[in-house]
């Protein structure tokens, strides 16, 4: 079992670190594809393999899905300092204007004399929706039955 080999989950030994895992057979890798990430193969039961994802969520995936063996390289990728605004622009990122620096016509946080607090119970998006702590996963999502335990909150 060499690093980089691609095998079905049924053929990979338990406890192995893997990456680029398919969620359904022949669909192509979807899990653990970013720099330095990996998933651990926990157990197998009834045609399914249990995986520990980087978020520490435990998820079931069909045994005949393919995965690559090993941990992805370049784990220091997230430590690179961009250094200046111009380099961010070279990468296609446009400047971000804070809501509190806008006028009230442009943003719920805008306006006031000088520097003012938001003046609302919860921070809002420019369109008036709650900006923090809103759950974004659908309650009746079909893949919920494959998630054994959700990720732990920090």
C-alpha cells in the first residue's frame, strides 16, 4: 500500500490516512482535497466504511468508493503571509469595505456621528439578514443518515 495509490475503501487497511475520497462510486473525489488534509479510515460494517473527517465529523461512505492513500502535502499552506493588499489583488480579491464605514442607505451598520456601535442586537448582512450563528444546513437533507456524529463546536 504505497502513498498515492488509489483503491476502494474495502481494500484499504483500517486506521490508514487517506485523501481525495469519493462520496458515491465513480463520481470523483470530493472529501479531503485541500493542502495538508487527510481522513482516517475508522471501521467497516455492512457495505459502508466509517471515516473521521478533518472537522472530526464521523461519516459513512460506501465501501466501493475510491480513495488515495496518504496525507496531502504542503500542510503549511495556510501559514503563508500574503504581506500586502496588492498581492491580494494579484490573486483576484477585491477590497472589502466595512459596513460601519458606509452610510445607512448602504448597510444596516452604517451611519452615525463618528465611530458608533452597530446599534442592533445582532450583526446584519448588507441585505438585513443575521450575519452570525445562523444554521445553513437543511434539516431534512438526505445525506444526514450517513453522518454518525456531527463536527464538534470549537
